[in-house]
């Protein structure tokens, strides 16, 4: 008899788990509380197609390989050389075409350093890399952590992200043409093709007792559903400013704000489908400082736009502001690693998947990794075939 599996949540983690379980021969039902699938991987409707925050895939990890093998991320764009030539850094409150030398030296000559889990990045990096390199590195990973003070986080956690973000080979980021909503749509179609039943607009407030369950929601939602107050983890806070602009050839492609941890990227450059002809889409992230208001952080994001996009206010044809609070995945404090986060296997036929559970990776990679781990574990538990 074919084993039934229930998945609660129809975002990146839930759809990954659904596909993996169906590939193992299970009969899968996905319940999504919202009318639209995708969770944090949704994109806005045309004419400006903006992801829910600055989203890219990294092509040097298992999540990308798993999705690419199933045709879920094609077509995609790599950063072109012309675009990379328009990469800028904000350092000393001005734009430069190269990062500060202490950061370059740290990344190129100290890559083999093993950062400890139990020490803060600020003290460890200052000792081994120097204070200027430490501050620049902390600013570099602001976009990955959504945190205004990465120096307070575990040295191992931050250093891993510095090295991933500044890999010396050809840049790993990949831009899926049409935005992440296209990925979600392909995943849903692929899941349905495997026989997965997807029900949207169905909020689950009690776990089913007749099937194994993968809870692929935020930790907050999982905590309520499972009645488990231990399901907490540190996460970041940032404001998101999206701009639709008339295009100018001299606009930057990307600004990495080493001073304040902000990030500006012209997504309409590698993917012209995200904006109308003659226009472009820009997405800006600025981590929120402690006790800072949204308006104050938006003002700092606008100052970053002033540097990289001269005259942007007069060229704005669309604008969206949002606050990302606890929506950026897990942050590991000193003494903690991803292994200490809420366990995927909760016992009694319940598994967790999402971006703040015990799985490795950057940002959305944690969702995919944890969903694959959960699916394989469920299939093994019920004696089904575990796909590669």
C-alpha cells in the first residue's frame, strides 16, 4: 500500500519536500494557508516583478544542483562581465570599484583560517584579520544576515558567509528569468505531475493523526501548531525598498554597502523581463539597527540609492517598502551552530523544514536542505524508496 504523507506549508521548503516524497513513491498532500503558493519566495505581479527581498540562487551548493537537475530553475542568467564592471562598494561613505585592501588581503590570504563557533566574529576577526577588515567583512554579509551587527554573531557563522560571498572563482549567484515566482510555479507543476495534491487557502490548526507530517512553515507558525515553546531562534531585521525606474545606462549594477551592511542591486539588468521596456527594477536592503524605526532605515536606504542611482527620485515609476522581521533565516550566536537549531525530526511522526532549523546553507538553501533531509527521513521511516 502506498504511504500517505502530509506537508503543511507550500513555500520553497514545502514544495521541495513534496517533490522528494513523491519521487519516493508516496501519496503527498500539501496544505497552504494562503491562496497563493510560495511563502517568502513569491514575487509581485507585472509590470515590476520583485522578489520578497533580494533573492538569488548560489550555484555552488546541493540545493541548486537538486533544482537544476529537475529543470526548476531554468532559464537563468549568470552575471555578465559588463554587469560585474558596474559592481561598486560603499566604503568610507563613498563608492569605489574595489573593496578595501585589508578585506581583499583577508579573503585571499586567510581563507584557510578556521573560525571558532564559540567566539564572536568581531573579536576573532579583529585579532586575525585586523579591525578594518573585520568591519568591512561584517558589512559585506549584511545582505546575507539581514543583521545590522554581524560582529556579534558566531565567528564560524559569519566567516563561512564571507567566504561564500567572496569566492575567488566566477561569481556563483544565478538569476532565474522571471523571478522566484517562476520557480514556485514550476515546482508546483512538477509536484502535481508526480501526483501531489496541493490545497491552497486551507489553514491547518491540528496535526493529522493518520499520516506522517512535514511542517514546512515559519518557526512561529510551527510553534503554535505543535504547541512547542522551544521552537525559537535568532533572526534578522531589515527594511526592503523596491524601485521601478526609467533606465539609465550609467546606473550601477550592484552596491555592497560595507559601511552600513546595506545592499543595492539592479535586478532589471541581468533580467529585463522584470520591468517594462525602458525601465528597470532595483531592490535595496538595509538592516535595521537596534531601536531604529522603519522610516529611519528607509532614509538610509535612500541615501544608498543617491550614491548609485543619480536622479532616481525623478525617475521612479513604482515603489514598494516592507520590513523583513524574522524572515531571513537563522542567525547563530557565539557558542551555537546550525546543529543546535530546532531539530528536523521532532519524533512521533513529525518533521520540520524551513530556513531556521538544523540544516546547513545560506538563507533559502537551509529551506531546501532541511526539506530534503526531512523527506528522506520520512521515506526511510515508512519503508519507501529514498530517491537520490
